[in-house]
C-alpha cells in the first residue's frame, strides 16, 4: 500500500471504531491524550498526512483495537479483553540453571536492540561474589541460575551485531559504592572488585553496549527489558510479564527514551565517571 491508501484506511477504521465504541471526537481525544484539532485533522477527508506512531498507539489503546488493524496491516481488530489475552504472556521462572523463557527471548532478539532497566546493578556486569550476596538466600532464583543468566547476557553482548542499551539510576550506583540498602554488609573489597568489572565490561563492549546513568529523583522505572520492538518483559520476582503487541512495546520504548533524555552521565562518559567514584 502507498501512503495515501494507508491514510484512507486509517481514517475509515478510526471512524468505525468511534462508532462501535459510541464515542465522539472530544471524548476520544481526551481519553487518548491527543489534541482535539489533531484528531479532527486525522478524520478529515482532506488529510494526507500519516499519523505519528505514538498517536496511533494511544488511539488504539482507548478504542481497544490493534495499531496494525487501524493502519490496514491486519484484518483482525481484536477488541477488548481479547487484546490482553493474546498480547500478554505470563511466564513463571523455570526450575533450570538458566531460565528457559529468558534464553528463548534473547535468542529471538539476535540482531535486535536490547533496552534494559535493571532492578539494581545490571546482571550483565555482576561478579559471582555479588550474585552470592544478592541471591544466596533466595529460593526462586538461586545463585547458579543468576550466574547462568549473567553469563548468557554477557555472551549476547559480545556477539557481533547485537546492540544493548542500559539505563541505570545514578542513585543505584551510589548506594552500591557506599554499601547502602541491599548492599549493606557486602565488603568494600567485593564492591570495589565489582566496580572495576563494570568499568572493564563497559570499555570492552562500547559502543555495542551503552550504559546511561539517569537521575532517579526525576524519573522512576520498574525493571524491564525490551527485545527490539517485538517484546517488552517486566520482571516482578517470581515471574515475567511479557507483552507482545506493538502498542504496548511502543509505550515502554517511549518510557526508555525518556530515561535517556534525563541522563546525567552519557554512555561515552560512564567508564570515567565510575572510576572517579570512591568505594567506602
């Protein structure tokens, strides 16, 4: 399809969805957070401009249809709960050394960009001593599994053509260096060795791996991983929530981009910044 055909189909299906949901333009614009004049333009017969991706995602979410259907890329509109059922995969941790779901997702993401917000320090950098401190008493994620997952991420990062961006709050780094919170009781020697390993891996893998430090006082993020634009995975402790539809992945990509916009230390500066920190 050419651009004009896509715009025509989008306008037709947007109008159909409005009617089906018994909504008017004002209520849709308000619910989707879209300017009313923008929506009016998109619905105008004279419009020839493609809608922005975030606008399509917002409208599709309110109307409970897929973005692919709105743009004429699919014949399946998938209303309501059906969207959630088909798009959400709940994946409990497997009782194996390396979680089978995580392994599969990384294999499927070969050649795609991985975007990653860790719960504390990124697993890809962690030493065995730090993993033992963090997971030594944890039944659902024992040390051997955590170590296997860490090595898997490191192999992924070292593979040609793979690309990884990590956003970590600066406060998480400072907590680690000072031995606060989760790291209380972890010796200075272990924390210093961990800091050196982060620097070494960052320098080894840059620019295919880029670590950004954002201000956790200005932005908050739960831990999640984005596998290209195909899958968004949230980890909540005993299971993963994996979202497989474009509209949900797009929302988290936008969130990740916002973290990067609030970066205090850019990726090319991270190694030198970490070297400057004192471990106490």
